[in-house]
C-alpha cells in the first residue's frame, strides 16, 4: 500500500466512526422522547413525529377521516373502512394499527407529489400538517389486522 493511501484510510475510518456516533446519539434521543411507545411516534401519545409534524389528536383524526375531499368526493373511511381495516379494494392497504410515522410520511409524500397514486395524490393535496398528524394518530391507534411473514413456511 502506498504511503498516501494510509492517511486516506484513516480519514475514511474516522468519518464513518463520527457518522455512526452521530446516528447512535440521534437514536438515543428519539427513543427517549417516545420510550412509552417507540413504534407509534406520530404524536398520538404525546411524542414528537419523525415527519416533523405537530402532535396528532386521535379524535380529530377520526373526524377528519370522515370528511369527503373536494378532489375525489371520497373520505378516508370510504376507501379504507372505519378503522382502516376494511378497504373496498384488495389492492388498497389496511391502515389500522400501522405505524403513525409511516402513515404521516406517506401522506406527506402524496401531498408533495413525491409519491403518486391516482386517488391518494389528489386526496392528500389539501391536507395540512395537523390533518396529517391527526389522521396518522387515529389510524395508528386502531386495532391492527396487519400481518407480517413471521411463522410463514
């Protein structure tokens, strides 16, 4: 190995170590904020959102889920069901019990146009940050029918 490559390797290793240390500290800070419910950090339990949103309010989210949008004339519950567990189409996701932050990030992406769907993009276009936080809190707090592949053979 050349003498020039040796200091470069040390610089790279140091950069990686500093990056990992910064990420680890961020994880500790985030877990302390939402230690009561680390999977649901959308604000429904008073924790902050990784989506940068205000605290979500379940009751307001339930009310908002019933509002028909001007863009599609549909409400959240029209397509996903009252608790987010009865979609009208098998290709529509179940929202009940989903991580609040996931729901918030998805709605933000639809609103921004970064994530495209014929119904969801216009549906989310006029949602405020508080609307998104409230919807995420409501659907995240519902009973879950979500499943993963644990135990599937």
